[in-house]
């Protein structure tokens, strides 16, 4: 099943009297505690989009915003604005009556808003003649009626919700639910696809899991999608909302079409993953029509449902999914099978999943650039997921690999399986290596232990630290001061991502561009 809008889609005709609107795909929702703050933020949002929603219900006195609203829109004829004044029992903040809500929304339309949002509960409370008068007055003012449904707890009964709304024959049907799973996005996209043939529909699942619906809604036929006006605190008007800039730059929401291939990076937590940024840069540079979305996965089965039904062309998987996914693969390369961990999925033309481990290339390639691996003595610190990829990959290249781990038994088991050697920590000071590879989290920002080994144990020509936050770890700093060659974890991150890009697209990865954008983002994060 595909959620791309059919190419023959004819936009539904507006109900008689409704204004004809040509809308951008992205609307930034703006709220403020005072009219001054609201319009300052609205002005900021216009740097990114020309379509905004003004949440009048977030103001203590929404009526006070009407004169500045009129002035604001009068000076910006190119702007399309939605006015919303949702009442408290229905998920908003407005404490006034139905009559005051209708009165405010009509005045907002007269002040220049081209769409007003009325929640379905209020529409149901209004009498038929009252609603007919309201709609006629809106149309006379040049504004369209959007009727909305919100479920702040789950995604269920979306069709019934849409039917409740359509009973009022609004100009726009907006159905918003809350995603608890990735599959909830499928329900929202299906609703959009079904209903957008006969109505202007907006569908979104709120929450982090619902990002897929925010990004892919317009591609499935939604009239538009919502963003927040910025990334700062207090700018989000709904859970899981991301900024207009992020939707445009990272997820290219205004460019997605039926041919766009969907990729994901799956894990939990996943919100701060740099994979979407890295791959967006690569897709852009290589003119690949694709997007990569963070997928918050609580259960593998949920991810697999999304991958199968959306469909998703490929996924970067993080722990613990790297192991869990193995039984679901139609095939995998022999090294992935031996390591027992797969970090890259590709969906074949047959719909089956194929598995790869690009972490190995992430370790091997940076080292290969600095030394000959055949016969090299390499110490791997740690025997977890990253350690396994390092040990198997380096042994395969003919290196003599020594494993040291906090839990010695784990090192013994790994060394036995990978044909490596195991070393006790107390022997390190007397040993010398061509390279030392740290695969423990020691030195990571916020991690208690700063160094994986003692200063007198740093006996190697090359030091490779997989940790990339901070960019220069205490281990790398010491190595640099000693004049040793150093490899930062960012290089590994880029290398494993570059191989993913190649597996997914068949094109050589633009590694330096990928490196540049991720390094910049890490420096900005501090
Ligand atoms: P993991 O599976 O949890 O393994 C962690 C390893 O570190 C285990 O061997 C563990 O020893 C050891 N360890 C944990 N705390 C320690 C401490 N305080 N002192 C000494 N050893 C300690 O984690 P992972 O997935 O392998 O990731 C490890 C690190 O590599 C993380 O910092 C991750 O960010 C980084 N990484 C980077 C990249 C990249 O692209 N640059 C890719 C993958 C991972 P025990 O067996 O005793 O628990």
C-alpha cells in the first residue's frame, strides 16, 4: 500500500460560497501569552512560511488581539492566516462560551484571516441555523470554515471523527489524533488518502511517534501540515510538533512527491539522532529524491509493520534492534551473520528485508587510511555492540586483535567467537599496539568515567575513539598532546552512514558534505 497521492487527484471543488485558496503545504502554528508576543512570533515565523495559524485561545483576552491582527495582516497581503480559539473542554484554552467563540472567529475573519478553525464539539453544540449563519458570514468575509477533531490520548475511530466533521460540510476537515505507535501513522495517512478525493483534509498524529504523519501527510493528499513557529521553548502548540524550518530543511516537506523514497533511523530514544541531518545532506547533494525520518520504536513488530505498509525503503537501526531484527531478514551478508548485529536494512523489490552491518566499515575504513591492517596489533577496549563490530571487522582484515573489557568474561566470549585474543587490564601498561580503539562510552558527554584506560597504558601509534560527543574526548586530547595519530568517532559515524547511503541509493556517498554538516551541528550543540 502506498500513501502517495494519486497523480490524477482533482482538488475537491469548494462548497458554494467558499473562497478559493491556494495554500502552501506548511502552516506554522503560533501562540503567545500577549498580543505583542503573538505577533512578534508570527513575524518571525514569516521568515520560513507565509501560512500561519494564530492560536487566539492562548491569550488571556483574545478580543484584545483583533485590532493588531487586522493591522498585521493588512501590512502582509501575501500571508494566509488561520484563526483558532478552541475552548477549554475541547483541548484549547478559551474559557468563553460558544457564542463568544463564534463571535471572535468571525471578527478574526473580518480582520483578514482566510480560514477559521472550529472544533467539532462546538459545531455540534451550535444550532443548525446558527452554524449556517456563521458559515455564510465567514464566506462573505472571504474566509473558509475548517472543522477540527482532536484526540489527545490515542489514534482510534478516525473515520467516525471525519464523518462527524463532514456532516457540517466544512471547507476543510481536520482530524488530529495521538500516535502511540508508528503504525498509528498508517491509520492517519490512510484516512487522508481516502478522504482527500472528496474534501480538503488535514490529518496529523501528535506525539514523537507521529512525525511520519506530519511529514508525509501532504504527500498522501493532505491540504497542508502543521509546524511550530520555531525550536525554542513555548513555541510548540501541540505535542511532537517540529519547527517549520526543520520540516523544510531536514524533511523537505514542500518537495516530497509520489516518487520520494522513505527511509528511517529507528531506536528509542531517537529524537537527537544526527542520521536525518547526515542523510538529508547526502540526498540533497546527490539529487536523490528521498527523506529519512527518526522512528521512535518501542517494539520491533511496530517498526516492521510501518516498513512493510508505508513502505519504507531502508532503515538505520540502533541497539537493541540490531540483534532483534536478525530473524526477520530474508538475507544478510556473511559478516553481519557472524557478528550477530545488523545496523542497516534495505527493502528489496520483492518487499523482503536485507541486512547489512556498516558499523564494520565505520571502524575499518578510518584505520585502513592510517595503517596497514594485515598483521597490525590492535587493542579494542569494550566488548559491547560497537566492540563486536570492531573486533570481527579487524580480524577479518588480518589484524591481530586484543580485547579488554570491564567484564572480562564478555571479552573472553567475544574473542573466542571472533578468533581474537583477550587481554587482562593489568597487562596493558607493558603492552604496545599499532592502534587502540575505544568502544566504551567512557569520555562521552555526561558519562561519569572520562578515560577508558590510564595514561601509562596509552601505548600505540594511532588512537581511535568511537565516542563523538564531545568531538575531542579526553582520550583523544591526551593522544594528540603525545603526538599520536587520532581518529574521532565522527569519522566512524560518517563512514557507517556513507555505506548506508550507498546501499540504499547505489551512488557514491558525498562523505565530506556529510562530515561538514554533522560536525557543524555537533559544534553548535556544544
Ligand atoms: P554497549 O553495547 O552498551 O557496550 C558498552 C561497552 O562499554 C561494554 O563493553 C561495557 O562493558 C563497556 N563499558 C560501559 N561502561 C564502562 C565503564 N564505565 N568503564 C569501562 N567499560 C565500560 O554500547 P555500544 O553500542 O557498543 O556503544 C559504545 C560506545 O560507542 C558509545 O559511546 C557509542 O556512542 C559509541 N558508538 C559510536 C559509533 C559511531 O558511529 N561513532 C557507533 C556505535 C557506537 P561491560 O561489558 O562490562 O558492560
